[in-house]
């Protein structure tokens, strides 16, 4: 059975490739929508989504190295350094040398950071709800399942 002509399947014909039907394009548009929803509803106009997940990671893991934060947040090393600097400037986190390996730094949550997180988490639940939009409960479960499954697949070249 051959796919229909208007299929997004790559059949080698450039005229059959429609970027608006590609998973990467749709994921990017959904992410942009989510970021806009986040900024409109977070409650602290200076806090970005990536800063929020970084604060959550430090809260959940306790004092953490930059390498640990990179692994858990999926934010690259250069970006996490900038995020840490901005959070430190707002006195939401502390940055101290690792007591065992002085070349490393350990990031900890300040009382101000913990208070901001406590105030922001209810907004985060609303943001998730708004991001899901009109998806019904089964579609929400399916979306989360599929996104996690896509993350398990190693990229192939």
C-alpha cells in the first residue's frame, strides 16, 4: 500500500515536503506558545521558563554542580552558566566552591529562591493547564507518553 500523495512521508520529492506538516516545526510552534503562556502567567516577569526549571532542579536535588544541572535540565553548559549568573544576581541561588573539588562550583537555593518557587508553583500548574489547551484527559496522557517516548529514541544519522 502506498502513502497518499499529500503525505508528509519523505518520498524524495521536494514538492511533497511541507514544512508546516513536519514534527520539528510543530514542536517549535507549540514550544513558542508554551513560552508565551509561561511569561504571561508566571507571576514574576523576570523569571524565564529555563530559570524556573533550574530553580526546581536545585530544590529537588539539593546543592548541585553545573554538570548535574546540565544533565537534569537538558540545558547546555554555556547557557546554564548564564542562567546561574542571573539567578545569583537576583539572590535566588548561592554559588560556592565544591568542598571536595575546589575547581567545581555548587549551586544552592537561597531562602528568597525557595520563597519564589513556593509562590510560582501554583502558577506553573496553571501554565501546564493552559499549554494543554483543549486536549481531553486521554489526549494529555497520550501526548506526555509520546513526548517521553520520543526522548528515549536515540537520534540516528
